[in-house]
C-alpha cells in the first residue's frame, strides 16, 4: 500500500510537470533568410508563459549544434495580469558547408531544484555558396604591392631598459663611486696641468723675445694662480711653502 501511494504521488507530480511543459511554447526564428560561412547570424527566441513560472534561456555554455555562439542580447520582460513575455536574440555563426541548416533551442522552466525543457519550433537558414564551381586549374593572382605598416613604439621595453640602466648606474656609484670620482678628478687635474704648461712656456717665450704685451709679473701671476688651485685639491698633500716652479711643472 505504501509503495502504491508513492507511485501515485510520483505520477501526480509528473503530470503537473508535463502540464507545465505543454503550456510553454517557445518560438525560434532566424532573422535572416540566408547567410555565408563565418557571417554573423541573428536568431530570435521568445516565449510567453504564466507569470508565476521561472524561465531560463540557453546561455553561452549550451551546445548550438552546427552553429558557433558569438553573443546574445536579452530584452526586458513584459508582463500583464496573467502572462509574461521574454525574448532574446543570439548572434551566431556557422562554419559547416551544409546548404540548409536548422536550429531548435529549448526554454527551461525551473521548478524547485528541477527543470523542464520545452523545445521551440525548428527553423532553417540557407547557406550561400560563394564559390559555386571550382575550376579545374585555378588561376592564382599575386599582389606584390607593399603595404605601409605603422610601427608602434614599445614603451614597456623602454621602461625596462631605463630601469635596468638606472640600476646599473646606481650599483656602479654604490660600489665604485669613490674610485670613479678620484679617477675623474685626477684626469681633470692632468688636463688643467697640461694647459698650464703650454700657457706657461708660451709666456716664457714671449718674455724672452721681449714681447711688449708680456711681462715677468704676468708670468708670475699665472704661476701663483695655478699653485692656489693645486692647494685646494685634496690629492696634493704638500705644504704650500714647499711649492716651487719645478714642483708645479712636474706634477
């Protein structure tokens, strides 16, 4: 008796589910009459149902058969006192070569934790053949015209290069800063000394040749200015009183 009651109860709910499914009549149609391979195709799916029901349409995870899902567009639900109306337009594409292709999508009625699907009417679309007849010896056409391509500057690589360069410079200054500074100052001292020697000997030749524009006092002033510059440099540790002309000439 108990098993019989369970069976009757299961048949009762099955009958309710079947009655709900029979009331749902989805309508599916292609918005284009024909299409090409890879071309976007619009497919409309709509349904009118009792406003108390919960309806779901297929999404991107559904298998659309010979068609590839691209995107979709839902429209707002329209509801009156007893019925509701929902619709969606799918953007699809096909890469099959069948001349006539059809599609039939379901609409799902959610009932507690279960769902019942109701299929729409099947609709067909014609595939347009771009190449109707393949020639036996197809003629290949060549195109040798150059197309100018605008180059885009790679800013991420530039930032990486600048960052790497800054890191190397910082590392060199951190570990070899004193040596680099000392070497640079010695190099600068040698350049200044070379310039002083050339200037000093030129003045000495002018004094020896009795050049009226050069006097021994002028030569002495040039020499003193050079010694004052040497005294300020930290690489020279000789006392100022020990400087002589020979010392300045041989540094």
